[in-house]
């Protein structure tokens, strides 16, 4: 079902390999989850899929989102990258993604942790060097590095493309709402998309339509039909929202219907962890309270 494009490694990663077959990649590895998942897929034409992005080391947010996903009886979870960077729990977030996600992509901050960060501001660069130092130590560090190093940049399916940034530059290009006024940029990006592209990176959820509109989740009452034209769907951010809403964002894809979810988490707990780590600027905690 999946094909990997432009992987940094020569072979399929464990995560991508498990994404090829539903049967050997249960979503939640306890209780009756796998059986329910397989039964629900038998009666559906396509799997019920949760798609999230930009966790940024925020474990409190990720655990709240995973709990919400569990309640929705989801078959598969896709993560669009930036598992680490900015936040206080990079190890734990990688471990949760490895455990729960059917597939995951490499984000620019994940790459920054692996290699030298490029184009980062001073605060983001300090955070990524601290993140790297945490990932280099402790039990399981080699497995985590290997996992990050094997992440693909693109997942391509017949109707759906999955990237961190954009179809044109999967790792680094931002597609902001105001880009609907940049016709040349949007036409070029849409020309690279067969039908729908799911992306993150800006931390601003919403739908871009091929006729140059951007629709916020509120404007579509949190549900949108991906029909009649091509779409770019930004799934928002789990761990560092920038849409003025402090809740985590993710989407559920159910056939042609995309549903935007908002999830409360303990923002103060994460902010306090950030304040306690000298290498992470206090601003990184402050911004979580406003979703900026
Ligand atoms: Fe990000």
C-alpha cells in the first residue's frame, strides 16, 4: 500500500515496513485493539487514520493526543515529523512514536538533531543542541538514533501524499495561509500533488484548496470533504500550536472526510519542564500558553 520516496537510508525502516501491512502493525499493542482494528478495516473501504505532526518533544501533549486517538477507534497513525526540538521530552516522544505510529516522516528539527541545524534561529539552535545531547545519552540511545536516521521524507499513496513541509520541498518549505496570494508558488506545489497532500511544519491547521482558498478548522466546522479538487491539508501541531489556540491539533481521515481534532493537555506541566532546563529558552514555555 505504501511506497517510500527519497528515503535517507537505502532500505525500508522498521516503521515503514510495518506500515506496508496492517496485520503486523497493530495500533495499540495491548488489549483487543489489534483485533478491533482489523475487523473495522474489513467493513471499511479505507482505514480510519489519525494524522499528526510537530510534536516537538512535548510528551504531555502527545500522550493526550494518543489518548484521544484511542477513543476514536483509529486503525493507523501517521506522524508527519518534527518529533523532537524545542520541547523537554525528546526521548520519550520518539519512544511513543515508535510504539504507536504506523509510519512517520523526518522533520527539519529531527534532521537538525541528526546533523547540523541549518536556518534555525538562536533559540531553536540551542534547543536542538540540547536535544542532541539528551538523545546521545542514556539507555536506548542507539535505537533512537537509528530510528530517526531511517525516517523517510515522503510517503506516497495513490490518492494521498504525506510530507512534513511541502510537496516541492518535503523537509523545509513552509506553506502558510497567506501563500494563497502567491499563485505561482501554490500552482507549482499543487502540480506535484495527485489528489491530496497532508503536511505540517507551519503548526497552523487548515485546508488549502486548488482554487486558492485557505479554510481554518473553525470555518469548516471541523469537518471537510476532500472532493471535486485537489487539497493540501495542514494537520496542525501536537506540541507547539501556532494558531492562537493552546490545544493540540491533529486530524482524522475517514475516506474523503477529514475531521480536525483539538485536545487539551497540561500546558503548565510542559512549560514548567522547559523553565527548569537552562538550555531551553523560557519563551518556548511561554508561547505554549498562547498557542503562538
Ligand atoms: Fe515543527
